[in-house]
């Protein structure tokens, strides 16, 4: 009888020693398969703010290109008011993470224009998916470009059901327009807030605010950027706000600000950045 | 109930009667003779395919290739062992069958066996060898048919050669303890006619077959699977027929055709794509395929749910031969290598064990089908591999769904229940009569 008892115990131990790693393996395997199911092509799509052209990010891209190990080719799109698209630049054959800048012929400020620009972004986006056959991408918006992206993610991304967004970063995006109030009330904000359920729940999102003084970056009030938390928090997986101060923190300088470039490299592009930049970014995230 | 009992008894009597028939005895003796080689081969297969293989179960779960030094060399070494031991087993079978047939008629069994082995290999000549094309397959024999899948053909050749020797060697063979050259030459003279006749007959058959089937006689057997099963409207009937035919083939010693259909078919790939995109196997486009029903749930311990047979034997059998075979064969059976049981018990050519061997997988497939139809569990969509323990396949193939594991366990229990009465009947001959069971 005693011998039998031992046998059962050994049997049980062996069973657990097989089943537990087997289960773990199957989870890892599924994850590997999932990653393998994603296209190698994963562009970084950028939308500039109002009154800015498709060339708005040239200095940023140049700045990014200085240290990044991999050169990104740049494709620029301009969407006309009738939805037709003009292309300039090109994506190199072996570049799987190209930069694509989407500008608009009508790039004026104001809620009515931003609503239209989100629709045009959708037009451009669908054309890009069709041409380059990617199923995941990263998005970056400066100023009102961030609002256009947010509207797009809330309302129009579901029209491309096979495409998912990996990361999203907005730089000085005024979720409450020019209002300096700490309680957001503008119609733009209300619209963004109303459709927030549509945001992909797996989204990792970074909102960067620049401050020249304690209240704004000279153009966009800090409180307006800060209003983004009401839209994103509890809707997306990760929402992180970063405040950047110091030299070159006026609104229009922000995209090529060295600190922001560092943030873009580590958090949007998920590059393997040097420890110096990593530490600097870490301080920034904790210091806010 | 009594009519079932009666039928079972008749089956047992038939089984015993068959076993006493001369040619059938030769077959059974041969299978038992093969047992040690097949058993060793099965353990080699476990090492080669479950441990030292890219898709081996143990390599997957313990990441062996990452930390075992010389993993690739181990893989090559065990592959060499596996090919040498397992993939030539039918040649031994051809030798042994003719040997046993002729021995019982007191003729020269050694020469008959050797002739039979030669004839069997000749039937598997690769006629592609003569092809002028550049990409012609260079090997001289169809090596694939010399392993366990060739046992049926080897038995046929052995029986026919044995028959020829029994009829045409006029002088009885007198066995000598110490052979002399004179006696050996005498044996050659006495058996020249059956040797030449056997070689002539089988060479003619082999040559003739080459015009019909480039893959030899075995190629013709496998052509049966290209029958238009898929024209049948209901997919479950197709799956039933295909697996029934396959398991029948296994029973007569054509071991191989669809033992495991693999992860490659279009419907399986579609299921995988769906599961990856949606993060779950629920609602996969092809819930009922031969892969999701048969591979994953009706193949526990190899075709015929043979792990259930082992459980039934170890639990209830009083047949010491059965117990010995089961005790030595359970480990490979966990990784779905059941060949030691097929030749050891033997299951091959046993009317008694053939019935549950065919029924148990059918029952498992019905249970699985019902569970899938009623959405009790998601279908198997993630890849499963041949050497995964059978009762874990459903669980791992659904990405860790406990209900699938439960269905596997139920299947195993039901299959054991199906095997059990046949083991009890077998007990009666061992204990010498149907006294207390009825």
C-alpha cells in the first residue's frame, strides 16, 4: 500500500511537471504566432497641426535621422478638399518602418475644419493600407494633428478592421482648444469626449505638453493639453502625460526639441536608445 | 444483454479458431517476434521525435534545443537509429512469415525466409531510378514502404513464398546441429525450384505494377484515400469514413496513411488565422474538420485510442502476456506511438481487439462533434504536434481551454469503457472458462 502511495505522488508530480510548462509553452507559442501574423511593414504616420504643411516635420525627421541606426524613408501626402491625394517622396523597398506625413490642402484651425480633416485622414489612411498592405502602425500628431488623430481613432479606424495601432503620441495637442480653463467645455472637447468609447482599448498613448512658463507653451495652454486625460484615461490601456520645459519649448519648436525627439525615439518608435537618453526620459516621466 | 454476451463469446471463439489456423498462426508469431524490435523502435521514436526534434513535445515545453549541448547531433544520431530500426521492420516481417509458414510443414524455413525478404524488397523497387530526368529520385528502393507501413505487403509476400516452398520443396528439411558444406549445397539443390519461382513471380508482379503505380503496391492502397469522400454532403460522414478506412488499414498492417493529418490543410490554417486575429478559437470558420475532431480528440495514444486499451489492460486484464506488453509499451503510447501494442498483443489481425480499435475512436469523435456542435468548447485552432500527449492536445490546441481538456478526459474514459468488455472476455480464456463473468 505504501508503495502505491508513492507511485501516485510521483505520477502527480510528473503530470504537473509536464502540464505546467506545456501550458506556458502554448501561451508563448500563441503570442509568437500572433506577432508573426503582423505585417513587417509598420509605418509611422504623422499629422501636423493647423496651418502647417506636409513639410512640417522635416526638421524632426532630420533630427531623428541623425542618431537612429535605421534610416527611415519619408512619404508625404496632401489630401485635397475633394479627397484626392497628392504624393511626394517614396518608401524605399527595404524600409519596413517608413515615416508618412499626411497634410491637408485645407489646414485651417477650428472644429469644423478638424472634423473634415479627420475624414480626409481616413481617406488617406485607407489608401495607404491598400497600397502598402500593413496591419499595424504608429501615429504621431502635433498640435491639432493630435486632435485629428484622436477623432480618427475614435470614429474611423474601425472602417479598417484588420489594422491595429501600436502606439500613439500627441505633442502639445489642445484637447480643449485655446481655453485656459481647467474645466473643459469647448465643443471640440465635447465631441472628442462623446466618441471616446471608440478608442482602441489596447492603445498605448503618450501626450506631451510643453511649457514656456507655468501655463502654456506660448500658443497652447497647458490646461488644454491636460484635458486629454478626461478623454483617454480609463479608455486606453496606457495613458502617460509628459511635460517638457526648458529651452526650445515654444509651441512650434516642440517637434524638434531634443528632449521630445528623445521621447519619440524611446516611446513612439520603441528604439533601443542609449542609456543616457533612457535615464533622461525616466526622470522626465517621474518628475511630472 | 445476453445476446451481446453471446456475440462476444462467438467473437472470442472465432479469435481462438483463427489463431490456430496455420497461416494465421504464422502471422501472429511473426508479429510477436517483431515485438522487441518495434518496442525498441518506439522508444527511439520518442527520443527522436518527442525530445530531439524541432517540433518535439519535450523540446517545446523545456526549450531543450537552447540548453542541451549538441542538440543537433543528438537529433541526427537518433534519426539514424530510428530509420535503421523502424524503417526496415517489414523486411524482417517478410522473412519471419515465410519462415514460420514453412517451418510448420517441415521444409527449409531459412531459405524460404531469405527468399521472401528478397522478394518483398524487390516489390518495392523504385522505377523512378530508370528515369532520364535530372530531378529523378536517386534511391533504388522505395524505402518508405519498408517500414511499418509495409507490414501488410510483407505478410502477403511471406505467406505466398511460404506456400510455394511448402508445395514445391519435395524433400523435408532435416535440421542439423552442425552444418556441413555438403548439406548446405544439398539444401540449395532441393530448394532451387521454389527460390527461382518465387523470384520470378514477384519480379513479374513488381514490374507489372510499376506501369500502374509508380509508388509500388503500397501506392495503390493509399490511392483509396483519394476516393471522392468529400462529395458526401455531411462532413462528419466524410471524417468517419476516412478514419474508419485508415484504422482498418492499420489493423491489417498498413500503418501510416493518416495517423496524423498535421497542421497544414487549408481549413486548419484558416482556423489559426482567425484565432490569432480574434485572440480566441471561439467561432473559428471550420470548427469540424478531420484535424479538430480526429487528430486532437480521437488519437489518444495513437490511432484506435490505444492509451485507453493500456489503461483497460493494466486495470482489469489477467492475461499475463497482455500485461507484459502494456507495461512495456505505455511510455511510447503517451506520445502516440502505439506500434508495440499493434504487434505485441497483437491488435493486428485480432478479430477480438479489432472491434474496439475501430469503435473507440468513433465514439470519441461523436462526443467531440457533439461538444463542438453545442459550443461546449472552442475548436482546436492553434497548432498541435504529433508527439503531444493525446489527452493534452485539445487543451493545448484551444490555447488552454479547460472544457477541451475535460472532453479529452471523457473521451479517454469512454474509450476505456469500450475496450474493457473485450479485455474481460480475453480474461476468460486465460482463466479457462466463462464461469463468473456471465
